[in-house]
């Protein structure tokens, strides 16, 4: 893919890290964002073009878009919105500012960056905007209301953009992973403990049961995975596991970015396929029962 360029957000670890390295291995020029100076330095050392980005800082979004378009001569081919975080807790325990922060990062920031890149893609008459959504953008599960809502919003915005950009040469699609090996849950647990008053919640007992044995502070030597490391740990594709590696998302990203006929949606993990299937075939109350069961 000589000459092709891609901007991937949230590359300090997990999906973003593996995808950035994987696309570089395929010959793409990769711009990789992170917030921490140490992560930015590490990404640069790996041959990626690291750029600071925090979705909650509008100026950093503007600076990131401007810098990438400047370096590419206004010719960016793909934007992969990936950086996000998970806000746990029952809906009634979410303070307005907590819900607002979830949307600021997972929705508004993505929207802002996308809208700054679209004009260049329109001008060059081609481009891909790929959104890393989630199974929780297809079905809602308990105790994840803020995150559910943010991903449902991304699904709606992405579908609308795809319709509105038809004929422009710019295509919008979603990758929808289920459980993926990453630091996502680790950060979600820490964030939950910072933002939710579990002690005074009517759901206190449920929270205690869910948090039993989860410190939220130790990753036991966990390290971000290169594509080859991820594929080795994931094992055979014919033996699906509950939690796949980030290479499973990389495979979908490759098709979404390189195929002449990309799909509107890419399901990743057995959980997502099952959830999407249940959504199609189960009536309202049966579907609610299914979601309660698996939450």
C-alpha cells in the first residue's frame, strides 16, 4: 500500500497499538495518537508518526488534524477513530458530568476530528472513515449505560454520515468488537471507582459482587501486543474464544481500509455475532430477557 496514509487514534495499547503496527507492516504510512509523552516516544521509536491527541481537548483535535493534513499534503486516505474509554455504573448512579465526559470523549471528539478530515477527503474524491464501535452499539447491557449510549450514538452518526456522503468518494463504516484483550477493562474499573458512589447506591450489593477479586490496579505484567504476538495468543480462528486478541480487529480494519467494496459493518468475536443475531430474531420481551441474562 505504498503512499497510503492512515490516522489511528488511541494507540498507547490494545486495539490501537496492534492496528498501528499491523498497518505499518503492510506498507501504510501510519499516524498514531496517544496522550502520554512516554507512549508518544515509544510509538515514534517503532517507526510510527506519533501525534498528541486528547478527544476532550478541542485544541488538540484541531492541532492533530492540521498536522496530519500538513504532513500528507492534504491527502489522508483513512481515519480510524478508536480511542475511547468505558464508563461503568447503573444509569441512575451516573452524575450528569460523568455522562457528559463519556460523550465528550467517545462521541463529540470523534465527530470533531472526523469533520476536520472530511473536507480533505471530499477534495481528493476518496477516503475512509472507520469507527471502532462495539457490540454495545448494537445491544444494551446492564451496568454499562453511559458506554452503551455513546456507542449507540456512534452507530447512528456513522450510518447517517455514510448516507450523506454517498457519491462523494468518502465511505464510512463501523467495526464492532466484542471482548478483546486490552487494558480497557482495567481502566474501566479504575474509572468506576473514581466516579460512582457505590457505597450509597441501591445497587451496592451487585457492585460488590462484580468487583470481587478485581483490583483494577494490576495488569500482572500485561504488555501491548504486536500483530504476531496477538495472533499467536489468539490461536486458531476455528476455535473461537470469548476474548480474542486485537489482531481480530486488525483483520477487519485491513479489509475496511483496502477493499474496493468495504462493508458498512464488521462484526468481531462470537459475542457480537450472537448479539446481532438475537437483535434480529427475538421479540421485545424475549430480547430484554436475553440481554439481562448475558449482562
